[in-house]
C-alpha cells in the first residue's frame, strides 16, 4: 500500500527505492484530528510507501476519497529545530557551491532533491524559506495504490 506523488522524471529515476529515514509525517484526518509519527518512508517509482504510510493508510485513504489530492507534511530533519537549521543555512558559505554547503550541514541526496522539487532555484539560498520547507515539507498525495502497487 503506497500513495502516488507527482515527482519529476529526473527525481523518480534517481531516487526510486531510496529511504527517507527519521522523518516525521503529520496530517489531519477527516475528523480534524492531528496525526504525527516519526519513522521511515521509501520513495518509489509512483510515490511513497513504507512504515509511516502503512501505519496511517486508512486515514490517508479516507482523506483522498474526500479531497484529492491531499497534502501531508514531512519534517525532513525531525531531530533538528527550525531555528538551528536556519542558523546553519545563514552561515557564510564562502566559495562553496550551494550543494557542497548543504552537504556540509546534512542536506544532500534525496532531501536536497526534494527541496529542488518544490522550490524555484532562486529561492534555494533563502535560509528561512529552506529551513521552513525542510521542517514542513508539503507532500501531495494524488491517489493510493493497492497492496501490490499499480492499482
């Protein structure tokens, strides 16, 4: 059981099968109750799956049946505060490329690419926006998959 997410083709090709570890999923169910849980997601060729998704699949399916697409939020740095991220992102990067600078503070691979999926290139240097996005990353679920996927 997984959920469809519209990623760019480049992102899908590069990161399908990549886990997102120690992320926190949050969303409101159809009754308005907030659900949050720390765990792991797997980026798949069609979207996302994994323990966080399996745990909440009933509530997510209910939301999608009523409101499609449905946005959930990921805290991609659940063990680091937004203010700490903003402080790190505000540091002088000198002659380092943005990618090298981000890598030094732990933003690389799938997490860096997720940022690029939702923020325009000229916004990637805005420390406050990048920190806020990392802590409250919008993941738009388009539809749900069956047990075998591809439903």
